[in-house]
C-alpha cells in the first residue's frame, strides 16, 4: 500500500461535530423524558433490572421477635377510591406498609415485584397490604397506578405520619406483626416476592 493510500484519520473538526451531534441527541432525549415526566419511569425500569438480580432483599429476622420497636397505629388514611381507614382498624393482622411516590425511581422499580407478592397473598384475611403514597398531588398517584394496572391497595395519609414512619428515604417498607411489633424496617428498594419473604410473612 502506498503511503498516500493509508486511511485518513478524522479531523478534529469532524470529531467535534460528531460528538456535538451525539450529545445533542442524548440531551434532547433526556430533556424530552424530563418534560414529559417519563424520566422517573425510565430510571425505575433500569433499576428493576438490578432488582431482578436478587441483590436487594430485606433481612427477615425469623429467630426472636423480642426487642423490636412497637408500631404506631395513629395513622389515618384515605384509599384511592376515597374510603377512610385507620391503621388501628387493622390491629391483630400482619401489615405490609410501603411508603412511595411517583417521583421516586426505586419506588417504581420495586412495584411490579410487590404486585406479584400481593397477587399471591391478597386472599388471606390475616395479611394486609398498604401502599402509602407521599405524593403531594393524589391525582398524579391515581393516574400512575391506573396507567400501570396495579391492583394493590393504595392510600394517602390524612394526618402527619407518626415519627416512627416519618423517615427521609423512600421507598421504605415496614412489616408489622399481629402483636404490634415492627419486625422489618427496610429503606430503599427490595425484592419482596421471594419464597423466603412469603414464608416469613406467613410465619408471623
């Protein structure tokens, strides 16, 4: 091959133009997702793939339930259908409480998994699921739940959250035993629809 037949390296101007176009496309797509509000769901979908690995699983302390903090039942809510409920009405049952929001990608990531767990246990009278939305606009949460086709019970707080549930991180999940002990408190997303977690709930 002659010296002048060797492949030409792209010029600095050409490389800059190509990089500019690529970044313009990336930022344009990101901007479109942000403006339309779908960026949270896209990030949530990516995190759902991570969740499927099984790395994020809640610790289930099956051994001794002594020493756990006591639950507060001073929480009044309204359901997504507008019906009022007090946590005190559910004393004596195993409670799965999940605090979430539509602006929270990890919340969205774990929801299909929680729906799967709910599908398997929702016919039991001794276990109650309460997905408590922290959205300032309840209508936004309603639209999201309906669009996604989730059927687990969704509630909105009617009063300030008791201090024991009022934490900065979402999602956060609590499991309350029939005796009123908080036997699980988990901050961040987790994979709940597992045999070990189901066995744990059924053992309470």
